[in-house]
């Protein structure tokens, strides 16, 4: 059987498919900006599902991203 060249290879193509979102939030050029509306909404949803108080609206984009990751893990909604 021949190798399937259309499937992503774990060492190259798969990493490229994740795009900029895979970048560490600490390295984002806009990470210090206020979190976005969609981040705020999703954080509130995740916090409610996790039985926690919603986070403060003063979070930065990077802080919100990290909090989303934490709450997704707690709620089982992570990818």
C-alpha cells in the first residue's frame, strides 16, 4: 500500500493547520488589549457551567484566553 500524502503529518502539516490561535497568549501583540465581546460571552457561559462566578470584565485578551482554556478543561468543552 502507498502512503497517503493528503493526510497531515504530525510533525509539519498538523501544526500549520492550527494557525495563529496556537500561539502562546503571552506572545500576542494584542494580548494586553481588553478582552473581546465573544471572549467575555464565552467566559460567562463557561463560568456558569463550571459553577463559578464570572471573571471580571477587566481581563486582557491574553488573560481571557488562559481563563477560557482553564474553564474548558473543567467543563469538558475543550478541544
